[in-house]
C-alpha cells in the first residue's frame, strides 16, 4: 500500500529512535538534486505546471530536504513531484473550505518533538544545516504538513468506521502474530483495542484519501518539466 505522506507530520511525532537511526544514515546532499557545478547558485525554475499554477524546483528541493531530515532519505524526483501535486490538491480544498491553520503553539510543539528525535539540539541544528533547511523553513514545512494532515483527517474520518470485528481480526491476524514473532508478550485485546481501532481508522483514512487524490489528479492538467527546462 502506497504510503500517504500528507500524514507525515502526525507520524513523525511518534517515530522515536527509528528517526535517530535514519538520521544517522542520511544520503549525501549531492543525491538530492543535480549538481550546480563550481558552487554556482542554483537558479529556480518551473518543475510542474498544474492547471494555471506552477510548482517550482525550489519546492522540489525543499521537500526532498525535509524528507531527508525526517525520514533519513529523500524520495526520487517523480515521487517528490507527485507528492507536491497532491499537496497542491489538498491545500486548494482546505483553503476553499476555510479550514483553520495550525496555531503557533501547535507548530512549536511539532518542532520541539522533531528536535527531540535527535541525540542533542546541536545535532538537530547540524542536520538541518546539512540538508539546507533553516529553522524557519522547518517550521514552515511542519505547519504545512499539520494543516494538510488535519484537513485529510477532518474530511475522511467520518466515513472511516471500524467495528469490533475488524479490531478483533487485526488483533488475531496482525498484532498478536507480530509480537509473538519478536518474542514479546501479547497484551489482552481489551487493553489495546482503542489503539488498534485508531490504527484501522488511519488506514481507512489513508485509503480514502489516496483514492480521492488519484481520481482528482487524473482530472487535472499536469505538465512535468524536465529538470532545468522550466522558466
């Protein structure tokens, strides 16, 4: 199942040690975008034309840098562009619905939680600098991810119904076997039912959002420029 990255901000708050491990294995910066040669400044250009709007190369690079910071790796360019197009779709719907933006406190909380995933504040700042993101840019990316993920949740959660049978099936067929395979004790269903229910709700939201985005994207006029071709 294709991971739906618009819930990235919500997910990163619970990544824990896995993020620190990923951050220690980040890909070289040279892999994020074509080399600019001799330290020359990279000139921005058009990466994608969507309807009468554009997405720029700097947006592609910034998303790649943010993914590298949070997940340890950036996706390939086609996936980055697809994700930016999806963000464009969701942002347009959310703005039309006048969906409220995250508060300053929400963004600061997310920023602090992300920073805690690194061994020290100094290491976090060093990693941000290494991928080319300022603290202001990280906050802006977190604010956008929170905004989009909350709108997706708002739009699709009401239809994401999960019954007790689904919870029990997940417990018996996925949750318990995974713990047993790792040699861990399996807690009783009653103590984890609410957590499992939320996992299944998030899965249903993901499926519905992905289907909606696929259908919406197919109706849009999207032209992808070759790197360096747009202007």
